[in-house]
C-alpha cells in the first residue's frame, strides 16, 4: 500500500503554482532532489513512470502521485505514448508526517479527540488532521481534471488578488478530492454504519432516542450500530446524541437570551434539571455560568 501524508490544519496547505505538461513518446518527468515543495502529478492521458527514494510508481490516466519536498524523485522510464499530466506545487506550512497505513476507522478528517464536537471554548481554533494518499486512483477523475483546468486558467491573472484567492479556494477543492479518494479506498462497513447513524442522530437530535427506531431508519441491527459507533466514535449512540444536544445548547446559550429551561426543551431534554446536570458534567460548569463567560456586562 502507498504511504499516507498526514498534516495538521490550520494552517491550510498553500498553493504555489501549477501547469499542464505534454510529453511525446519517450518523454520523462524531470528528476529533482529536495525541491522544498510538494509536487502533485495528475495524469490526464497516457502514463508516467516516476520513482522516489527507490520506490517506483506507474501513474496512468486518472491516477495521482504526491512527490515529497525532502526526497529525490526521478523518471525511471520514458512514456510509451503521448501523455499529458497536470503538475501542482504546494506547501504545508504546519506539521506533517508520513504514515505507513491508514488511521483507525473513523478518524479520517475528524479530529482524533473531539470527534467533531465543539471544544469547551467555542471560539477556540481546534486543530484537526487531514490524510492524503501519496499515490491513488482518483474516485472523481473528471472533477479533478476540471478543477485543475480552472485553476490553471487563472495563471494569467495572478497580478489580481481576487484571482490568487480563487486559486487558493480551488486548491482546497483538490485537497478534498484527494482525501475523498483515500477515504473511499479505506472505508469499512463499520465506519459506514457509524457515519449513517451519526447523520441520522444529527437530523433527529430533538426527538426522544430509540435504539430500535435508529436501527429501522438506517437498516442495521441496534447492537451492531452500538458496536460500530463505539469503535469509530468511542461512545454509544445515546452518548453521541447527548454530546450533540449539549453542543446545540452551547450555541443557543451564546446566540440567544432564551432561559435555560427553553434551551433544554429546544435541544431535546424533557427535564431542565437533567439538562443542567448533563451540561455541567460534560462542560465542567452549569449552563448559566457558561453563558456568563461570554457575556458583556455593561457595568
């Protein structure tokens, strides 16, 4: 299996430059060493033969390879036919590392600790991990080609700030397409079940919880759902639902002046006292104290 590049965001990866290269039969990708930037190759037509630090890759149409900034890469064979490939240089300004295998099910784009829930301070920037395949078959090759083409079309307008900003936005779409290819390749039945359950709970968090109703809604046995959610999210469906409700309550405490009793009812609690005790246990302070932390007292 190909290596996986993990990086921490923010900061998000930064686009530098890109282009479309055509090679005749026998043509080769240039050899470089320690260029200081990542080099993404996406083959649109034909085949490239590129190696990096002794590992050889055959990059055919619809495949992508990320060459590392700290390694020696080279062409070990010429193209058998005419070929065309997009190249794109980018930087990871934050921490990054290379993994030998995909992380445990459910980690993906979700932060390892929070599992996507709000942090204790809702205005705090919480870092998260993104995983990219170093070599992959793209799950949406045409969308990748179209995005790269649109990005390249802006190269003549980079003297304008709006064009450069648009390029950065398109580059983030490219990162998402690469990540999606990795997740599709490594998706497991357990993670798919857990994700379906999470989506259902997010859409129905105001309603009373029923394991059987959840099972009927996503067509899995409740015991299997509970096992999958524990393996992927580290908690039961009911515990996941509780965190969802608390997160919604935190937003309402900050965005409205509703009394605690109304907020409790709004997010699915039948009793305000149980809401207060649950909120205090999870957040470490009562709902009213939580609201006061972010209140502006006029003195």
